[in-house]
C-alpha cells in the first residue's frame, strides 16, 4: 500500500483524472433583472425566470382589426381561422396567418385524439367496475387539457405573442409566411 504523506501528490493525481472545465465569459450573458450568468442561448433566466429574448409583439392593424385581436379571434373555432386564411388583408399578415394555421392544425390534431380516445373508451369500457371510471377520468382530463391549451393560445395571441406549440407550431410557422 502506498502512503502519500503530504497530499500534494493526491491533488496532482486527482487533477489528471478529472478534466478541467473552463468557462469563458464570451459564451455567457447576464440577466438584466438579477445579474445571473447563463449561456447565450437561454430563453429564460434560471435565477429569476425572466424572459431573455424580447417577445415578438404584434403592433399593427390588419384590415379593420388590430393584429393581436385577429390572432386571438382565430382561436374561437376553425371558422374564423378559415376566414382569415381566405380573406386578402388577413392572409398576407404573418402573425394572423400563423395563429390561423396553428388553430386549424390544433383542431385536426384534437379531432384525431378525440377519435383515438373514443376507440380507447370503447375497448376499456367493458372492464368491470374500473373500465367506466377510467373512461370518465381520461375523457375529463383530456377535455381539461384541451380547454387549458386553447385558453393559453388565445391569451398569448391577444398579448401579441407568437406562442408555438411543439410540432404544430413548427408546421404553422412554415406556412405562415405571406404568399408572394
């Protein structure tokens, strides 16, 4: 057994085993609210939660409506979204077109998920005692999630922000650029 009396050799061996991590100041930015250091790509401050990139805010009018109101109206149902995509002043506006396309895709995905839940419910309903309860719980949870998501999308559009849902938002953004 090797005895290292001074401890200097232990530190030298340990430093060889663990790679040194160097933090460069060039890759960091600080929060304007709490001065927390974070990577340049951070969307929110880990220290205080403040948004790092300024939100894209709708500021103009399109047709007779302000952009943010038209974007929020697109989420009422698929009818206003279709009208905004077919009417000329609205379909040229990127903000309104994004929210209209995202709303339509949200409706399609919601209809497909509702059909899948209905099929799931038909299969599970025949399990004695637990089946009907499980069907009710899953249906209520899915409905509450859909209503909450619809509310968030409407409020974000009313605030003038482009809030992208995962997968759906990427498709909506691709189709939201005005036609040339």
